[in-house]
């Protein structure tokens, strides 16, 4: 299975999990294709509209095996006797969240806090977080999305994501959606 196929499989598994909690813990969610904002390309795997949390950017990874997550530039994946290095997914999620914030500010619809989270779609992944160099974001397994939303919910704040607001956010993001072209 190619890396792209594995990524798509992981995102589909997360979508199925989100469908289960839509209407209870989340009002809805969107996915994007390539977004280009001021020459920077990125994609939002999932943007959740969580009334008791705000907007949640999910960066989905479908890695297997043991993942050593740190604050370093690279994370280590160990699987079947092999070691692979990948870019720090927390940094990727933070970058996506920051660019999304700029887009929403430019569209004058920046009313919500944005929380970046890394989600591992493969339930057999084992996440090891460094005590000394903690990852920059929360990291959860797909099966933990609902409990993460519940534990990060606040009773004092409730964002009433109307259909109109959902569409405004979606439309604003779509203004920057273009086909990705490699240089």
C-alpha cells in the first residue's frame, strides 16, 4: 500500500469515527484539498466544529508500530524491525492551525479558539511521548477522539455553530483551495 493510500485509509477510518459523534460532541466537520495561502500549501485533514471546545484541527496519521513523539523536528516510527523518521506531526498540526487562523482573520470570521490535535488512525499504534521533550500538541488514537472532546469541553462556553457559520467558514477556506502542483 502506498503512503497516499495508507493516508486515505486512515482519514476514512477517522471520518467513520466522526460520523458516530456528529450531532452530540461535534456539530459537523469538513475536510479540504490543497489550500494555498501566501505561497504556503497545506491541507486540513479534518476541521471539527465542537460547541464546547471550538474549532479542532485534526492531523491524521496512519502509522503502525511504536511512534516516539517529541518536540524535535523528527519523530521515530519503529515497526517490524525497521526505523523510519517522519516530520513532527504536532508541528504540522500547529502550522495548519496557524494558517487557518490567518485565513479566518482575513475573512473576518475568526470567532473561535483553534485546537490542533494529532490523531493516529491505526488503533495498533503505540505512542511514546518524551517526558523531557513533550510534543507540542495533544496526540490521541482514533478511538480516543470522543473522550478527548469530552475531557476538553467547557461548560462555561458554548459555540452555537449554525449552518450559516459553518458555510461561511467552509466558503472562506474554499477561496484558497487550489490543485497542488509540485515544483
